[in-house]
């Protein structure tokens, strides 16, 4: 308990320091991030998602041992990234070095629905991982893939 409290205090101090740093960087830049930075951000995030999805796929295909802790880390990371997935699609980032279709910006309700579907799926995957039910955890991986591909089919060019 006391250790947790100390840990929480340390975390808080770290967050306060990080916020201070962010503010000072913000003050020197004093403008929004550019469309090119947004495109790099979303592609980078997608690459990280691909990394963790691949681990899950390899586990259910028997290409790596099933490991509940590795599974939990992968889905927790994906769940976290699902929370910021829409942030990279800022106005002005429709064009450039991108495969995002114009639909992302034209059908923002549809895009939001695809983001929410992904977020919901990842919340479910984390809950299953915490339950430790291996069969359910395995069955969840194709559902995650469907949430990724469901969005790609409609909002990403080939
Ligand atoms: C809500 C929509 C949406 C969801 C959900 C989504 N993606 Fe994407 N993804 C996109 C769009 C749009 C692009 C094109 C981005 C660009 O080129 O600017 C993309 C691009 C990618 C790319 C190519 C990145 C690059 O370097 O060009 C990969 C890999 C990828 N997604 C993997 C995933 C994985 C894995 C998941 C699920 C775990 C996922 N995506 C979920 C919309 C989505």
C-alpha cells in the first residue's frame, strides 16, 4: 500500500514534469502540427498496431507459443493506440504521401463509427485477456482483424 502510494506520487511528479515540458515546447512552436506530421503520426501508429497484431496472429497460428502475458501486453497496447487513432486525420492531411481515402474526411460519421468499433473491440480483448480464458482470447484475434480491415476496406486505398 505504502509502496503503491509512493509509486503514484512518483508517477504524478513525472506527469507534472512532462506537462511542463510539453508547455514549454508548445510555447516555442506556438502552432498546430502540420498535415505532414499528422500523416507520419498515423502511419507510425498503424505500424506499431501491425507489430502487436502480428504477435497475436502468430500465437493463434502456432508460430509462437501462446503466452497470456504477451497477449495482454499486445492487446493493452492496441487498446491504448485505439484511443488516439483518429487524431492523425486532421484537416489538410487528405493529400500528400498517404493512402487515406477522401471518405475519411467526407464521411466523418462513418469514420468515427469505425474508430469506435475498433475501440470497443480492443476493450473487449483486454477484458478477455484479464479473464485468462485462453479459448476466448484466441477467438478474439479474428475479431480484432475484422475491426482493422473493416476500416481499411472503406477508408484506405490499396
Ligand atoms: C478507423 C480506421 C482504421 C482502423 C480501425 C485501423 N486502421 Fe490502419 N489505416 C487506416 C488508414 C486510413 C490508413 C492509411 C493512412 C495513411 O496512409 O495516411 C491505415 C494504414 C495502415 C497501415 C499502413 C501504414 C503505413 O506505414 O503506410 C497499416 C500497417 C495499418 N493501417 C494497420 C492497422 C492495424 C493492424 C489495425 C488494427 C489493429 C488498423 N490498422 C486499424 C485506418 C484504420
